[in-house]
């Protein structure tokens, strides 16, 4: 608290000094250096895309509120969980911080669901038992990813992603990226961007295991917070102590389809931060990046297709990813 007290004292000193007419100009100049200013829109992670309609901005705000909602036990938190809200993991809509690490585990290459896998829910409400890592398992620590710009990723066409696929390295450039074809969750509406009965291109989650933001939100509620929905109405429990599910006090499902949709729409409309000013150093880096063939995997620009949110439709996305799966060798395999 010492630093906060000193800051308050300096600000108070500046403000009181404004009454001194003789030194007014100097005091104002000093305060200008001490008082903070709001970040520029391009430097924030919680801003909407440019060009949204008034109705879309209203949807954005509804989702913004829901994203930050911290759940209580009476509202359905748990019985096992990782955090209280979306914003608790995705700090300021950016990447998670070290204290929000998620733990994935396996035995060899087979995920062990009998003991709670593949994600460890390390917290529990009173009366329930948090999950604990079994002995002798391979462990991977994962930071929650950023959620800004994900609507643009979802809007990139399957064909644009497939264009970069080269699983057998047919062109001999040493890069063998491939699409991860996944089966959409059966609860996804047919008109969802990742929905349907046929395999879809995965683009979200661990190793591109998810084709849809709606599915990503639904699973995050269920796995990370223990919140049920009409899409996932059965509680996620610790299989070693499943009887503890009875301590959850809320009626199932704990959130509605509308709430899930609110967050999915909010995430779709979150703008990515703007790049910094182009400088000679950045220009040299850009040249080196391309010369070292980093762009073989980190595709600088991809393209979206049609979208009912016009701000997402038919535009370039500075993604620096090809959204493909790459075999990085045994030394980097986390099983």
C-alpha cells in the first residue's frame, strides 16, 4: 500500500497546487505527467470490431457483461471447476497469466477419462472433492488463449485453410501441415458456422480440436466452471468421488442457450489489437521473417468469406497462422 499512498499523495499535491495562480502552468504540466490516460482503442483487448450495427453493439455489450459474470455456488458453480468466470481465465480478453494455468494429462498417448481427464479441475465447492493428478502421467501446462479476433478466425473459409495443406510435404519445403478434421458436437445448431453432421475443419482449442465458437463456449462453461446448459445438461464430476455432485445447489441447466449465444457473439465481435507503427526495425524484422521462411507456417494474411456479421465478411485477417496441425518431432510431443 506504500506505493499507492505515495501516488495518491503526489496527485493530491498536484491538485491542491492548481489553486496557486502564480505557479499554475508549471503545476498543470507536472500533473499531466502523473495522471494516467485511457489506452488508445487499438491497444485494448476488449474493443468491438469497427463497423458493427447498433443492434450488434447491443449484443456485444450483453456478451461483455456475461463474460465477466462470476458464478456462485447457488448459481451452479462446480462441483469441480477451474475458475469463477470467463474473464478470470482470459485476463482482459487477452491471454491467461501464470496463475490461470490449465493442466492437461495423459498416460502415454491415451487420455485417461476414468480418473477425470483430460483436463484437471483442481478446485471444488464445499462437499465436493477436487481432482488430483494420478501418479505417472504425462503433464502439459496450458495458458488460456486470447479471445480477441476469434470471430475472424471462425469466418476464415475452410477452402482458405485447405489451400495451405500439404501433409506429405509434396512441395519439398520441409513443412507438412494438415487440417484436423473434427466431428461437430451433436448439440450445435445446423446453421452454426461449425455445425452439421459432416466433419469440419478444426480451428479452436488444443490442437485445433474444435470447429465452432459456440462449442468452445459451451465446453468452457461445462469444463472450466462446472456450469451446465441445455447443450451440456449433465454435471461434470470427479469420477473418483462422483457422489459429491449432489452438493451443487442450482437447478439444471444453470445457464440458458441465450447466455451461451451472448458470449459466443461477444467473442465473434471482439477486435484484435492494432499493430504498432511501422518502424525501420519492424521493416527489417519483416524482411528477416520472410527470408527465414517463417511465413511457411505463420501465414501473414488469410481471408474470410461471407458472414451475417458484415464486419467479419470478406476481409483480410493478419493472423500469422495457417490453422493447420504440424508434426514438430518427438522431442516436442507432449502426449
